[in-house]
């Protein structure tokens, strides 16, 4: 058959359609991965992180990663607590980079939401669903990153490891702790990129891209008072509930001292530069020279108070065994969030002193993974600065400390630097993680994907992907 100009034109149009379709498929693939993860129930109570890990593994295998480098691992007696560990092998010129996210989410009830929390719903420029921000956006982006690189036959100068893990939010089977204990060779890395740092939007304006370098130490202490008890018709002043309640009242009135470090000073300085920011002048002044009056004013805002001091708060109270008997036992859990570098034993000693009752026994509950900040070296900081400035000119890069806990604490405790950075921006005055109608901006998800892929490229000697 003779190949005419019309044939050439039709062929060219056909290939154009194929190329456009390929680009659309590539653009949509992140959303497809995101949807699969959101619509897989990974709550501790009823879900399975194994199911989500297997879906991600299937994507990576289809992209060309060998089965030996894509593993779904779980404790033998916990088949629903799966963790994905996947490796894109590089030249080995530099030690590996670990890309970390957790698959589990906090529970959500349909009656509390305006949408089904376990369906990815797009409306008004947002994706709604449990885990859309915490932490399935980052999990989807890491899978998307490895899929793209595997298909392209990329050869980074270091291995890139993706770990998607269980029980960060709740449950006894934390995936990072288990992997470090049982499969450390699979997650050994020079440093880790994780959640914990987010982009901040104030009044519609992008103002700061956080890099989490530290987090408060998570610690629980058990309080217990025991008593012989007796018949409630013959009460005594020596009552277990009364002892515990009086001690908790004294604890509620106690405040740990205000203490800023280099990270929180930098945070306050950055917040103080944001136009329209509440208490901007006090924040800037506190960053320059902390003063009791400034600290007292800022402490009226719960978030600032949590950044400035160790906090300990009762979260569970249990007492008594019968409505017509004097209590033989009263217990409470006190949850402490301890400033980095502070000794948990010193906090326990403070609790004993403040409770001021020798009948209240105070014991530490479980192991505490205490670790100081990760040093923000030029190797990691400079690429973050460069990519941020290229994508969002004028946005501050802010070293940050989390008041909550992330899986980064396990790596820091093991001596591995961990940095929380995502490029996923959200309204700093409308934080919905763990709450009703959790959501992620459609535009912001795409931006975060590009930011992290560019960052990984710079950190692994690869060409930077185009928008």
C-alpha cells in the first residue's frame, strides 16, 4: 500500500492521541493510587494495612521493580498489620535515602462526616476522605515517585527505599519500630524523608514550607492509688478516688517552664513575619529575646503553649468496682509531650513532686524513644530551599518542631536523621487531620507530588522532572 500524505497525517494524529493519553494517564495515576489507599480501610479497629500495602506493591511490580525488591512484611501473628518495603536500586555511590509514610489512619464515622470518609470524594477543589492529609497523600506520592522512576529506567546514585507502615496512629504493632527491630537491613539509610512538616497557607497566601527536624517526646505515665476499701455506708477520709482526684487537680494547675531552642526560635521568627498573623509582634519578640510576660501572653494560644513547654495531661481515669463499695483502686493515665532533649525521668520526678501524695504510685508505661533534633545540614537544606524557591517564590523555609508524634522519632532514636517535609500546603487556620471532613486541595496534591519528586531527584543525582 502506498503511504500518502493523508496516511501520514492520520498516523501523526493517532500518535498524538496516544501521547496525550499517556500524559493524562500519568497525571491521573497519582489520583488512582491515592483513591485506592483512601478507599482501603486501614483503621486499627477494623481495617488492614496489609491490604493497602499489597495494592501499592502491585503498582510497583507492574512498573518493573523485581519481586525481590518489593516486600509486604508483617509480624507472624498480625497478618492485618502489613508494611511495604520497596527498593529502587541505584549505583551505590551514596548510601540509601528512605521515603517514609504510614498507611494506617484514625477511625472515622460516616454520621460525623458530610461525605463517606472511606471514599475519595472530589468537590469544590478538594479531595475529601480519611487519610487525605494524614498520611495517605505522602504514601501515594512515594508510590507514584517510584513507579515513574522504575518505568523510566532511572539510575539514581543511591538506592531509594519506600516504606509504608502500620500503626503510627494507634495500635500495638508500629511498623517502623518492628522493621527496625526485625528487618533493619531493609530500612537502613543515610536519612529519612517523612511527614511532620507541611506547607502553610494564611488567608489564601502561601507563606511557609516547614521542615520538621524535631518532635516532642511521647510518654505515658500510669498513676495508681490502692486502698483496702470497705462498705460505702461507712466512709473514711482515706479514699482512693479522693487521693487521685486531688493529685490530678494539683497537676492540672501546674505548668512546666517555658523553654525555647534553636528550632522553636526559628518557628516563632517565621510566624512573626506572616502578615495578619495573630500575635505576630509577640512571636517575633519572643524569638529575639524570650521574656516571662511574652511567654504568658503567647501561652494563651494552645499551639504556642505546646511549642514552648513540656505538657502533661490526664487522658484516662478508672476507679472503683461497685456502686456500694469504697474504691479499692483508682488509676489514671497521664500523657506527656516532652521537649526534645529533656530527660523523661526528670519529668516523672516532677509529676511525683506535683502530685504531692506518697499514696499515688507513678510508673512509666512502656519504652520512651527520646531523641534530639536532626541537624539540618546543607546536603538536605539546600535542595529544599532551591525547589521551594523555584515553585513558590517568597515562601519561607521554616525548621519546625512537632507538638505531636510521628514515626520519625524511631529513626532519630536509632541515630538516623529524619526530616518532615512534604510541600503539601494547607490552610493553617483550618487543620482537619484526625477530624471530620479531612481534606486535601486537588491543586496542592499535584504540587506536593511535583515538589517531592523534584526533591528526591536532587537528593539522588537524577534530572529534575519537568512540571
